[in-house]
C-alpha cells in the first residue's frame, strides 16, 4: 500500500490486492449497492468502527455518509432492498455460522 496524495480531509492510498479479493470488490460494486470501489472499501472500514465502543461522532458520521448513501441507493432501486424477514434470516444465519466457528 502506498500513499499517493493527501489533503486536510482525505488521503489517497494505492492498494495491491490478491485477485480473488479484487474480484470480490468488483462484484460488490456490480450489485449496484456501491457506486465504485472506494465506496465499498469505505463502507467496510466505517462498519468496523461500529464494533468498537460507541463513539457518537463516528456513529453520526456513518449515518450521515454511509447510511444516507445506502438509503439513496435503495430509493433509486427499490427492488434491491431486503425485506425485514431477509435481514433477520441473514442475521440468524450469520449468528449460527459464528457459533460453529
């Protein structure tokens, strides 16, 4: 990873990823939930902070950036939204999977 440019608010990085990881990243963007690779990577990094002790400013930032982005994506493509049952099924499957590991 190398740092290409930075400003007061941002820092540009260049990453070298294994092909399988890069393909997954491209596949996630292709779903339409993310406008580009940067948004997908940013969403992962932002979601990681939600597992740390809750910092209200971080949570507020996530809601105002990622939360708004996801809401707009759902509004633009309503059929991509999950039903409440699908969300709960996913969470249940994920919880069961983590218990087995």
